[in-house]
């Protein structure tokens, strides 16, 4: 547990649940602090204090610890058999679904509706604005997630976006959302396996966010990616790359263990060289590590306000805690052995 200064001690005394969430994220165990008598609060029918949203998440001395078990709410509707089947199609190293319906809901509480990562759709649109997307152009998104970025590109640029997503569950949820919004033709989302990537068709822009470092056979993946790009088309990759020796091997190993699947990051130089070898004119190699960290931390700080509006079921809160633990582990190595880099390349005519 980090050392708490006398000035901080008063800040953490008798906190409300928003403060407890902040303390949990920053690694403080408030249960070890002496408490002053608190003001009378809400009580349930049995006369006991009414727990706040964070009580379902729990207080821990470090966000990267295992998820506290959550008791299923008997009032919740029965699970969707089709979604449960899709979730079981992709299991992590511990035999658990990489994505579950509860995790998809928890991720959206953290990152925003239809998002599964810290880079907001508006930011992604700005990052590819130089490609001049319009109704005559097409985009291939190799990290579609829940389809938030794909649909935002359609609405902002009136372009055509084909989304591919490694998770069968997320692909199904994303396509259902596109259908509900009347965008099934302009923003279709389908499942694919990056390890056997063989996409037919050609596109004016191929983009991928945090996909390449998860692929074991990167040569096959990048070959397929290059073949998808039209002459004069472009590539926009956002990914994690190795940056020298880790500042802490404990943090590095902790990050790799916390990742649901094995990761295989290249160095920044290796990534750049491999793109160049595929007849792509590399225009931009931009280190976005600090911006990426800020995006993550800002969304976590906004989470308390999100939970204040409505308290989700216990399974969603448990999944949210798992999501926070994963991103905490990533933060420990970002800028200390791992970087987040944007690569922009063009295919010659």
C-alpha cells in the first residue's frame, strides 16, 4: 500500500463512494485508515447502512488483484443463450470468456456507449481525417469492437465502413446495433480471426487499434493487410510496441499475465520496417503513449459520475472491476518498456 501523507489522510477519511473509487484506482486501502464517526446515511429495511455502488466493486490494496466474487442478482433476467454461446467461442488463458455480455456492459460504462477502449470515436475520426474520407471511399476497420468508431465514421464522413472484430460476441452485438440504427449496409460488422486473415476486397483506408501486438503470425496478418489497400490508399495502425528494457520486470510480467490472451509486441523499429517491406510508404510514426495514458485516466475519473447516474447489476460491476484491473496493469508498463504508437502509411499508385 502506498504511503499516505498527513495532508492526504484527511482527504481519505469517511469518504463517499466516489472518493473510494478514486482511492481504489490509485492503490489506497481505505479500510486500514481510522475513521471518524460518519453522518447518518441511507439505511435499508433491516436498519443497516445502505451500500453504495463501490461496495459491489470492493476495496483492495491494488487494482491489479483478482476480481472479488459477485453474487448474481436473482432479479436479473436469464442469460441470452446465443450470446452465451458466442462468449464461449473465445476463451482466455484461464478458460474464461475473453468477452462476456457483462464485460461489454462494464466496458461501455468505462469508455462510453459502443466503445471498448479509451480512444473516443471523435478522436479516431480526427486521427484519420487526412485521408479525405467521403461517400466514394471505403474503410476496413480491423478492430471494430462494438462498432462505435465504424458507425461514427459513417455518420461523420458518409463513407462505407466494413468492420471486423476478433470477438464473436462483440461482432454479434456490434452488428445488432448497426441493424437497429439502420446502418447494416454502411457499417456491417463481422467476426474474423486475425491469425488467419484473408479479407477479400480492397479499401481506401485500412485501420486497426491495438490488434497487431496480439497476433502471433504478424507476417501473414500484415501481408493480408497490405493486399487490402487500394493504390493511393492508406493504412492507420495504433498499437503497443516494445521500448527498450522494462522499467520493472515485475510490472512487465504482471501486465502479460493480466492480459486475457498472449501478447507478442514488436519493437517500434521492427513494425516500421515490416510496413516498409510491404511496399507501403511510411509517412508518420508518432509516439502517443502519454496521450493514451491521459485518455485512460480521464475515463476512469469520469466513471464515478457514470455510476452515480445508475448502479448496474453486480455481475456488471464485477466485470468492470476486471476491466479496471487490466487497464491498471497496462498503465504500469506504458512509458516504462511499452509505448503506444500511431503508424500512417500510403500505398503507391
